C-alpha cells in the first residue's frame, strides 16, 4: 500500500480507523484501549477550541488532535452536535475544509459514528476500479451482529442502496458466498457454556471438503465459519487438529483459492485471536513511513477505546 498524500483513501487510514473496536470477540468490550470518557468534559469548551483551531490562515493541527483524539466517540458526537448548534455549520465539512490529505481522512473518520464509518468504507471498497477485498473482509468478519446491522442500515440510508446486492454484484465465487453469509449477521452469541458434542460434530463436519460432492464441503466450511461463535470455533480448530492431524488453515489453503482463501484465513485468524489479527494488520500497514501531525494522530488513535 502506498501512503503518500495521493494515496488511495482505503489504505492506512482505513487500517487505523477500522481496527479500533478490537475487543469485541475475545475480551470484554472497552477494556483494551486507554482512552476513557474525558473527565470534566465540556462540549462547548471543546467547540470553542476547535473554532479557534480552524480560524484564520492554516489550521492548528495540534489543538485539533488534542481535543478529538482524547475524547471517546460518544463525546465526539456531542461535540459535533454542539458545534452545529453554536456555529450553524457542519463540523465534518469544516474539518474537511481546514485539513487535507491523510490527516483530514483520519479526523473526518473520527467524527463519524463507528457504524456509519464502516458503512462508508464498505461503499468505498466496492467503488471505482476493482474492489478492496481486505476492507470488505475486515469489516464483515470482525464486527458483531449488532454492529453489522447498524452499519448496513447506515449503508441503505446514506447511499439508497442494498449492501447485499452490491456485494453480490461486485464479488464472485466463494468470496461472494462468504461475504454474503457474514452480512446476514447470524453469528451465534457465546453463552459461556462449552458444548463438547457440537465441537466434535463441527470438527467432523470440517473433514476434507474435497471428498464430498462438488461445493458441498466448501459450503459446510463457510456455514460453520460464519455462524459459530469465535470462542466455539477456536475449540473446534483444536479438535480438528487432534482428529485430522492438520490445522484448519492447511485445509483452507488446499481447497480455497484467491479471495475466498484470504477471507477464510482471515476468519480463522479472527476466531483464534482477534487482537492479534488487528495487530498484524496494523503492523503491515505501519511498515511504510508516516510523519508529522499524521503520525501524531495515528499514535493517539492506537490507544483509543473505540471509534
């Protein structure tokens, strides 16, 4: 990925902004980040600081970062409403006019509710020349059922389009089936009860997909990977290794190809360890140099509680 000011908008900015809610599946929600509700929060005071920061020639990037990267998303939404009420202007548009390049994309992304941000990233991933497969995989494989439902509702509202129809028209083969299954938001909720019989059953159901009628084995894999809870699947993977002498990733690489393989491997990684999946994505994205105010924004975001 290339990260200059002329970068594709769905590269590092997407990586940072979309990776923040990483506690959802393996740790209690909101326990991994270090940004907590700002004590003594005063939306009007923050708005005044932002107005001063974007007034005149050249925005005060430091002041903008100090306010927006030290507030939770809920507090930023309050700031957005108060800004509109006091100035009769839209904060998103004001920031877009005052900033540019990567920093603008990060700050504007911060000001959107997480579900709306995801919806816009899904749309962007399916626009233009080709699709951004990594963005589609990440959003659809790591969000909870509720988060997906909210994002797809924003998608329909903001773009007057059916997200599932767009996915079906912009993707193909097993990759399309995987994404559409994820978009249904049918993943089971982990109750804390370990169902050993179901673990054994699923591990056996994941036996060599090539031994079944054409497509039947792959569809079974997709169904189990997109509907079972990550906690359950991590145990299924262990049982699969004991029963068949293989890691599930080895079988995926044997029977899936291209984007379908990438999606299934990502699902396995998310189910094994969600924070590690995001850490690897972040590490790969940060291999390219960042500097200045953009770097400061990214570093602040890396310790955020959510979007």
